[in-house]
């Protein structure tokens, strides 16, 4: 029960910090889940993040997966609900009056101010995941090849991800 | 006068329509749901005009939380109040949550086998690389603007290098960035 409460508190906070979506709060999520609450190792966290990429739906699915890993089905429901509720209440309150100030100068100023912060947060998430997942030379090779394909080709991301998984499974890497 | 009313105000989606529409988005949305959401909401069911959708998305990106989650709340409540918002949210999340838990269970079952473990080492590295390219694309427009790029680098250092807790760092960064960029119109 207290674990569920802890999950609700952690993900409730993340909800209001997630300017730029879930990928902006990966470092804080990992800090809470790994360093503060010791629910899993950094490598388990990175594996759950990777697994969540294979599911359809919003890029928030790592949230449900962490909840499930920590406290089963109830854990998944609690983290998913907790990450959604505070931001949803805010959206509900603001969306009714949004049209009134969508052209207001202060709103544009805040949006312009948040943009580089969000970019920095997502770069931090990426750096953290690279640091955790590039465990040896072959993992580094996978990251470099996959990164090149993501960046320079129009291949579907899922095709590249599954290609990497297959290469790992048959022993080309790892 | 009365005969024109039904055509002027279409009834709009019911709670069930909202649930069903977002359920399909959740099921289809491999590798990002936003293109699917736009397709369903604007092109197929015509719940919003392109401009309305862009404005709603602008709000949902402005607010914290998952962008598409916020869209479910803003759109659902606009048509059917809180029940509509709940229907959109549950419709979007139900299938993906079930699928991701099933994937987790399968992974647990087979994590002991060497090929599965190796597959996950490679998959995790590739998923991290995917986020690197997303981050690069998000950051690219900032490079020409020294102040904005500086804020992005400060944020990166605060979170990735110094590992500061985000609840403390985020308000400082967000307010500081807004005031700085506003003051210098950068």
C-alpha cells in the first residue's frame, strides 16, 4: 500500500514537470525510481524504456511499465493515473479560457522561454539513456548504426528498433 | 427558421464516439500517436478544423503532461464535459497499457535466455539512439540563437551532469529562461 502511495506521489509530481512530454522527465523518473526508492537498477530502467518503445500508444508507456514492474497491475494503474491526473485537471481548467489569451504577449514569452528548457531536458534524457545502455563496444556500435539510420533515412523507427533486437538475438552483437 | 437548426448545429460526437475514436488512435499509434490523432480528428471524423486542431495542440504542448493525453482532455471536455474527457483518455490508454504490460510479462518470462538478453541490450541501445536523434531535431532550431542555446546547455548540465532534482531545478530554469529571453528578445 505504501509503495502504491509512493508511486502516486512520484508520478503525480512528474506529471506537472513534464513540459515537453514524458521524454523530458526521464532523468527525474530514473532518479526517483533508481536512486531515491531503489525499485530497480539503472539497466532495468533502460530495458523498460526500450520495451515501452515497442508498444503502440503515447510515448508515456514507460510510466505504466515501471508501475507494473514495481507493484503489478495496481502499480501500472496507479502510475498511469497519477501521471495523467494533475496535468489533466490543469488542461481542463485552462482549455476553457485558452482562446482568450492565446495571442497574449506573456503567453508567447513563456512558450519561448520553455522551448530551450525542454530541448535541454530531452538532451539530458538522451545522454542518460546512452550512458546506461552503451555497456560495451557492441552496444556502442548498435547505438551508432541505429542513430545513423534514424537520422539519415526515412525508415520506420519500429523497423530500425526491431532490426537492432534481431541483430542482438542472433548474436551479431552483445 | 426551425428547419435550419439541425444542419447548423451538428450533434457532435457522443461519449461512445469519443471512446471509439481514441481507442483506434491508441491501437494504431506505433512510433508516435500525433499523426494518427490528427488524421482521425481532422480528416476522418472532422471533429475539429485543421486550425482548431493546431490551436488545441498548441495549448496541449504549452501545458505540462503528455501532449496527446492533454488533447484527450481538451477535446473530450469540449464536446461532452468530464465524461467526454474520461472517455477519450480511457479510449486512448486502455489498449496500449494492456499491450505494454503483456510485453513486460513476456520479457520477464524469457529474460533468462541469452538471445533475449542480447536482444534487449541491442534494443535498449537503439532506443537510446532514437531519443538522441529526437533531441537533436528538437534542439536544432536553437543553434543560431546564442541565448536560447545557452539556456538549453545550462538545463542539460543541471539535469544530466549535476543531477539536480527536477522539482527544484525546473522552476528556476523555466522562469529564468522566460525572463532572460523576454528581456533580450532573443
